[in-house]
């Protein structure tokens, strides 16, 4: 497995003094832009806030309290959105899947830049839509905290323990099947 993949994880301990440069952020969005895009329909859209600016605060305010307990230390908060219709009003094909591909490119580029990224579903899409004025044909799907790895001691005690726990994934035998469902391919 490539080191960019094996080294990717979703830490919550972020250095509250670190900054992500404009060049680094631009490289993350370039990586996202070049993801597979469903016949070049490119339904992924992004909102970005840098710590200390109003956009960051708008995104932070939309997070659920559990995520707010640590995400304020991020250097940037990014919202991944999808456009659900093209300019003619036709539904976009599989926009959430395409955003997922673009989001993974963004996260892997963060690893390549020496950064970390944590993707979150714990936020209010309605609050994002309202505060950023999303059109009816756009929908917020994910928030990504981007920053520099910090010490787990910066986190509340319950999260600090999770931060240092070993990473575990199900074995391929439970995930990849052949012939019939549940018949392990590996």
C-alpha cells in the first residue's frame, strides 16, 4: 500500500498555533479538482475558512458540540458541497460519490503536504446553507478540519485516549466477497 494511504488518519489533536499556507490550501483544492468527476460534470464545490476569519466561524458554529470541542484548533475548516443539478436543470449523476472521490484526493494531498485532515459528518447542513447562502441546487455533505498534528494532551480526556489508540480495520475477508455475499475473496 502506498505510504500516503497508510499514513492517512483522522486525528483530532491539532496544533492551535499552526497555519496552513494559501499555497498548501490551493494544492488541496487542485488535488480535489483532478479527481474522477462523473463525465467531467464536476459537482463538487468547496467552502473554506481559515482560523480567525468569519467563514471559519460560520463553519465552526455549524459543527455539533462534540466536534466543536477540538475543531477550533484546525488551521482551516472546509465544507464539501455538491451541486445536484447541471445548468439545464438535469440531475447530476452520483454527486455524493464524486464529492467523496474529490474529498479523498484533498485529504491525501494534505498528507503529502505534511498536514492532517479529519472528515466530519457531525454538523448542520441547514446552518451551512443558511449562513453561506447556498442555492437550492447545492447541498453541504462533509466538513474537513485541516491542520498540523498537535499533542493529544490538547484534547479532552476521552478524546485523548481515542487519539492514541491503535488504528484497526476489518479484515478483507469481511469486506470483499466472491461468488456469493459473505464468501471471502481473500
